[in-house]
C-alpha cells in the first residue's frame, strides 16, 4: 500500500538528550558541591498540530522541561530543534527573533501578569516589540485576540486583579497568541482553576488549536484531562522519561510499572466500580534529584525491581508502533 | 480619589491640633528657663519681671490658646497681607508668634533660613536618589557580583558612619590637606551672603555646597539603594517577569519597564516619607558646615529656651510629616492599580 511508504508527520519540535542541572552551592566560599538533576537527558518529538501531554508527579521536572524547551532557562546540555532551528545555542538577539514562533501559557494566571499593566497593554506588548503596527491596528488586533479567547473588548483598559481566575487565564492565552505562534507550551494552565472553569479553558485551548493549527506541549498532573486533550502522552519520573506513546494505547495498556502505578491512581467516575480497581501503591518517597539512585531511577520504588535494575540504567527504546519506554522487563 | 484626599485632609486638622498641644505640654514641662542665659548679676525679682513680660506668668492653657490664635489666625492673615496686600482687621498691631531671643517674628526667621536648607539638604536628597536608584537596580540584577558587594559595603558605611564623622573627614581632606590653590580645595564654611549673579559666583556656590551635599547624599543613598535593591530582588523573581521574557522582550524592557516600574512603588513611598526630613534640615551637618538653615535655627532655639520658636518649628515639621504621609498614600494609589481609595 502507498500509505505505508508515506513519511510520518513532520516533527515541529525535536528535543534530544535535554539536560538541566541546577548547581548547589554550599559553604563560606560558595563552592559548587553538586547539582539538582531536574531534567537528566530526555528526548522526544512533537509533531505539527498535535498535543503532547507531559505527566508526572510533583517535582519530577515537568515544568522545567517546558521552560527549557522555550529556553527560559539556560540548558546544561542537549539540543532543542524548533521548526528547523536549534534554539539551545542561539544568541540573545536571534533567540528574541525566534520568540514569536513559540510561546507559553503559565500556571498561575495571577502572578504571571504584570499587576501594573492593563489587559490591553499586556496583550499588545509583544506587538510593540516584534511588529510594526499603527496604534489602531494594534487596538484592532488586541480586540480580535480578546474575541478569540472569549473576553469582552471593553475589558481592555482594566487591570488583571479585576478579573476572576478563569478570565485571567484567558488573558494569558490571548497574550500567548498575540504573535501567531506555531508552538505553545501550556505549563499546567488549569491547575490553579476550579473544575468548572478548567473545562472551559481546556475547550478553549482545543478550539484555538483547530482554528490556528497550534501545536501544544501540555504539562499537567491531571491524568484525565491529559487523556481528553493529548494526542500522545509522555510520562516523566525524576527528571527522565519512562514511557511515551499514543494517548489511547498508553492509557489502555501502560507498559512501564511507573505508568501502571500512576494510572491506577486515577479515580473512577462510577462509585460502584471504584472499589473494583486494583490500586498499585508505591512504597517510599521520590528520591532526591540531587542524588538519584544508580541504575534505573525508579528501582527504589518499583514493585518489579531486581538486582539488575540497581546497576544498569534501562535504555529508552521503541517497544511498539511509536511507543517508547525505559524498562529492562518490557518485551 | 478626590473624596479620599479631602476626607484625609479633614482628619489632619484634629490630628495636628492634638500634636501642637502635645508639643506645647512637652516644651512647658521642659526644665529650661528663657532667662537662664542672662548674666548672673540680674537679681531674681528682675528675672521674674522678664518672665512676666514674656507671658510666662499666665497658666499653660492660656498660653497655648494665645499661641493658637497667633499661629493659626494672625500669621495666615499676615501672610495674605504681605503677598496680596489684603488687609483684614488690625494689620499693624496684630500679635505674631515672636521669638523670645531675637524679638522678631518666628515665621520671618524660618523664611530667612528656608532657602539654605532647601538648597543644601534638598540637593543632597536629589543627588542621593539619583545615585541610589541605579546602584539598587544593578546590585539586584547582578546579585552577589563584585558591583553588588561593593555597593553593599558602601551602603553599610553610609548607614553606620555618622555624618559628624564623614563631615569632619571631608573637611580634613578637602579643606585642610588639599592645598588652597588646588581646584579640589573646598571651603568648609558655608557663606550665606553669597549671591549667585554670574558664572564664577555660581561655581563658588557649587563648591561651598559640595561637601555638605556629599555627606548627606551618602547617607540618603545608603538607605534608598537598599530599599531599591530589596524591592528589585523581590520583583525579579516574580512570574510576570518570566512572562515578559517569554514575550521576547529586550532585557532592557524587561528590567526597566516591568521590574523597575513595579519596584518603584515601595521606594517612592520611602522617598516621599523622607521629604519632611529635608525641610527639617540635617541638624548636625548644618552645624558642621555652618550652614545657617532650619536645623541650626532649631538648635539655637533649644539652647536659648526660645519656646515660641521651637514650638512653631516643631509644629511645622509635624505638619510636613502628616502631609507627606498623605502624599505617599495617594502616590501609592496612583502607582499601584490594585489599591483603590474609596
């Protein structure tokens, strides 16, 4: 069949061996005594027009990955290819010129908006910086963006504190859209919102994706929301990816023991059924990312861990069609 | 905002009346004697007559009410008379608040002294702010760099070394050790009679202001730069700064538009609250450099037990402090949109 020879969809974002180590300084002379390995060598692709969900428990390095991918941090090692340019090594000026293509929606819609700027100026500031537009054009563009995210245009002269959490997140989304980006990192955009508003914002994100052909990296710890939104899902544990695959496949047949444990923790919507789920309870705490265990980082808590796991780090390999995992015991 | 301001202004009236009464009580309880500086050969009954002629024989509340009448009614009427030529009531024989030591009206004394204080102390405040803001911004942006460390050291020196030491040190360096014909030689005594008419007298004015301004500017800059640095550090780690970077703004815009503007809110308050001190004069520094400003006037008044003078000066400082507190609050409302006064 011809279809089999058709190349796969083009990756928009290619991350290779990304590392982000934060140095730890101690003592009077402030000598570096170690590093927090927040992200320790992860690789993934994001295809054009898809949503890659990134899940994991608190402190596993999800947000750090998101910030590194947009180079809001100076990465320690690795390459981040966005639309053909490796942004990990770009200089300041070149990086700024690249910013319009890649944007971010932040977790805390209150703190991430400058309290002293009106909504209109928050949204139009990127236009001042990157485009040559007249005042009227800018006003019109701000109006369009506010329409697109469902905010009334008359709110343009108000300040962020005058809005509710959901509305503020819409301001943040309008701001991110201002420059027609291709790729948006959504860093837990719904975590600070209550449930009814979460659904509105997620639906808005989906509508905007269809309308503008956006590509998302959706970072969340809300597994059900990721299942609803994501095309593919990556699972992170202690600075490394443990499994990545199509959302449906991964949720139906998780292969990595950590993914299995994580998914078994999702509450069942039907209380009658809820008792029947066998939960995998992990023992112990997440090890410190400053001093990760040797071998497989999950070996200290893994129900299937054996001697080999404590010595050899499992390879990141393809275990099925577009399905990757890092575990010694997956066939 | 206007309603708020008017309401606050209304509240200042009873506040200030209370303050003036408290000042009066404190001065009345002070164990000093306006005749204490007179020669010891004056017999006690003559002293008693002198005291009676100053009005000290009447009860305290009568003297307070008299001062109130002189200060709150007669003095403003007199000002109107001098400025606009309007004459209400008895313009010639009206009783004004009069200094016991010099027998001249206190308000005239203050008006004579004000320009020197505003020039020297006011200039030092402006210079201090101009130095402090950039130091604070750079120290915070490059936290723990050598610039920050040196800035911290200088601030600590400015904070901890008293002005009577730095003042004398500067005099020793620039007036004593420096040869008289050098361009860096500076006069250690402020000449009030100097009139700025041409370039050379202007240069001379600048030279005689240089040392007192440096001493006070160091002290002011030390405080304000610390506030600026702390406020900048606070804002630099805020999420909206990351948003600004993600927008792809120039680092300059991120720093000056987003961070600096937000950091200025507490600093502007500190600056506004410090302005009454400018009018108060720097008592010690004026004394060292012989600047005959308000601070020196207050010292002379206290030494001579010149109660009307001290009462009026102290009360005027109180008025300025209350007013600039209000100014700081209103500025806060303008600078921070989250604060609304209704």
